[in-house]
């Protein structure tokens, strides 16, 4: 995982399923992410597979665009209710690798990096129900409680408190990355 400065590495990258009506993530990484970087509004990190046959070539498996955010929490222990947070503004995994735990691994890497930098919360906004289940599996909680069914164009804010470990939280602690398993190969 590393920050991106040259976005041309994503020219042949697509994370939205073929035939999807909504291609916001593909449009963002191809058309908008560079502008966010140049205006210093966000940092995009890439998850890469480094090709062993060519040490100069990296194959992008996913991206996450991060921004500064705040989250308002209710706690008697914390006097300032507005806490700084890192927002995952966009998050995508190459469509060929959906369902192989790359997304969970990448989220764990992001949370590990951010917690080492002193951040406690990660926030994100989502728009479709299947994505809610993915983030719940990775210990994100809907702000304000359990989400009802999302309606078109409705967004849901979710957060992860990195100071509260969860049962499925960190695939990195297993000692291996899922894509390096003998059962899976590129």
C-alpha cells in the first residue's frame, strides 16, 4: 500500500461490475482523483501486487481516497464531542478480485496505518445495501444505529472505532495476506 502521485497506473483499472448502472468509482479514479491530489483535498492510496517478473511494474488491486473528517460522539469520558476522523471518500477493488478478501485486507491495512498515525475513527458514506454488509463485516457501525433499507440516492454514514477491537477486525494478524494463500493465485 502506498500513496499515489501518478494516476496513469489506474488507466486500465475498473472496480464496478460489468454492466453496472452506477460507475461512480471508475469515473472517480479515472477522472477526479488526480484533481483531489493536486488541490491537496485528499490522498489516494493504492493496493498493489508487485509483478515478480518485472520489478518496475506494479499491478493495482485497489484504491482508497482518504480525507480529513470529524465525527460527533456521545461519551461521558470524552469532553470534546467532535473527534477528528479519517474519511474513506472512495474505496474500490479491481473487479476481477471481488469476493477474495482484498477489500477486508485493504481496510485492515488502512486502519493499521491510520491508528499508528494517532487517528481513532474512520468514517465513510455509502449508497447501496450490499456495501453496508461488507462494512458491517469489517466492524463499521451505522451512525445512529442499525440502518433501515437504503432508498435510491440516500446515503448512510458508517464509522469504525479503531480503539475497539472486533472479532473479525484484522486479517493482517493472521500472519498472511489472503491473496498470498496457496489456495489462491494470480
